[in-house]
C-alpha cells in the first residue's frame, strides 16, 4: 500500500511529456512555454483564429502571450491568404498549421462558418473525437458550414447538420447558432456568476466581466453542462449601463459554461465555452482570467488555479479593433501580432521619434529646463562614465542640474540618436534601444555608444523614466 501511494504521488507531480518541437514557419505564431512554470509546464495549447467579425486574429495572439506567461506553449493559427501569407479572416478554407493540433493538450477554437479541406479538418476532428480538451469562443457554436462540399466526410459538423441539427456546436460545445438575444451592436453584456456555481475553479477571481458583444440566444444545454456565467443584457454599450428590464433578462441566457462530456471509450472530455469573445471583450481583465482559468481547468490542472485566479494582466500593446464585417486590419502577417496590436507598436515608434526630436532640440538650445521636462519626476539615469567616476542621476532635478552644469561649462551641445528597436511593454510603457553619437561642436564626435530608454506615459505625456547609456569607451 505504501509503495502504491508513493508511486501515485510521484505521478501527480511529474510534468507532462513534452510535445515535439514545432518547426519555425512564418504562417503561425509560437509562444514558448516553460516546463518548470505552473500550471502550463510546457503543455501545448493550439489556438485557431478564423472568424470574419469578432477579430479573433487580434484576441487569440493576446491570449497566447498570457498563456506562455503561465508556462504553456501557445501556438496561434490564422485564416490566411495562401498567396501573400497575410491574415485574411474572410478566407474560409485556408488555415496553415492545423497538423500542429495533433500534439495539442488543449484546442482553442474561435471559428465562424469555416469549410476546410478534409485533410485539414481531420486534425480538428481527431482531437475532438479522441476526447481531448476543447475550448470554443463566440462564433465557434457555428464554426463550420459545408456549403460548397456538403458531401464531405465532415459535412455533419456544419452548424445546422447532423442528428441534432446543430453539428459541432450542438453536439460538442452544447449549442449551435440560435440568434442574437441581445440587440447586436446596441446592447452590451455583463457576465454574472451563475447562482450555485460561484465556487467553480474556472470562476476563481472572476467577478467583473463586461463586453460590447451582445448575448447569444441559448435554447438548452446538455445535462453534463455547468453554467458559469449568465449574460445580463444591458440597455447600451457602456459598462455602467443598467440591465434591460423585462423578459429579456428573465431568465438570463448563459454566456459561459463547461461540459464533462462522456465519450464512447469511457473517458470524459473537458469542454469550456463562452459566447463572449470579440477582441474588445478581452479588454475585460476578468474575461481574460476566465479564459486562462478555463483552459487550465480543461488541462486538468484545477488544483493549480489560485484562489484569486490566474494573473491576466496584459502584456504588449493592446488596442483592439471593434467588431464588424470587413473591418479587419489588412496587410498584417502572424508575426505582426507577436508583441501585441501592431498599430500600437507603429504609433510607439512614431512617438519615440517625435519625443527624441524634442529632446535633441532642447540640448541644441542649451535649455536644461526643457531637457529635464522630458524626464519623470523620479527618473533614474545611468550616464556614460567609467566605473568609479560618476554616479547615478536620481530624479528630474538632478537631471536638470547636471545638464545646466554641462551647458554652463561649454560641454555637449549635440546628440545624434539612431533608434534600433521599439518594444511596447504595456500601453503605458515603451522600451527603446539604439546607438548614439555626441559632440561639443558640429561635426566633432566626442563619444559614441549604445543606450536604452524606458518611456512612461504620465498624465498623457510620454517621459523618460529609465535611461541607461553605455559608452563605447567603457
């Protein structure tokens, strides 16, 4: 008995077997997981973005970054133009990389009316029919629609097909497309914990869920379902708008649930579904937490979800595009979304150029006050001096004083900055690295080197919060 107990304990703490390495390919994104970080421990999550309306091509890379922070290996696949490699959610049949689902621990789908070639669709079907964990977001209730090839071996997965008349949505997730219960684009959604299930692991730390998408109509869910969130239909699109009075919210329709689906082989499949999930919805911290908790529950790691839920703080730039047909951002590839909304990075690069121009003008004018105004009150600057010959500048006033002394002594009067990289850490924090040249008289270079700057947005203004300068002579 002791030996059996010991072996059982060892099995519980052993990390999951590593998935085979993924080949590098510009057609998909891979966020590396850490086998030593809980709860992911290197498990592979494959997220598939393919809907024309709700900007899954923006939301799923963001979730992938968050999952990687919790130790998961996150792979994000996209509907694409096969000729250009650009993301094209209006292409219903081309999603490269679906073979990577074969080794997925959890599959996350945000699809709408896809009609994939049978050889591609097989990877999704094999995962689901093997009883492996599956997550469906928003339009995945009507993920597939075999209009041009109804005789496909997978035609019964169409949203209105099969014995249930609801295809994959009804048979696997629990419901197919029914209707917009809330007024689409007019009445937003407040997600409320369903009475009696507040203690479910997926709801840990989930108390405030809001999204501009409307509540989907739900006729019924299977008996093996547990409702997590009910959708309160609001009178408008603002988080502070009150619920609609009357029968529309009595009863409320579910907007998140889980299933433990009995499979023919005797195993139980864990499924998590939310009918929220446009990219803008994921600006809700607790909806992001619901997804992280839910994926972790699907992976069988309920015990690893903290009492306050998994951290869902955003990383990278985040400025989601409003939902709508024909509104997806064109010209972007999967790599464009690696660090966040690419237009945020583009705007950050423009900001850096503009702010550097202001700084250089102040230096050329010998204006110490204007230079100091570029820094935060508690800035930290490491100047380019040999070890032991200088000290760290702490605070805006020290920056002003040191630059004034420099100008009074006829010191440096020009700087040339060559920005090499701009990285958006969060919407209010940007890191810049580059090379510099400085001099006291035009054309005479006194020093060269590299620099790193952390820009921080304070009351709407971008200021230098950290500045490390390394001379080539050091």
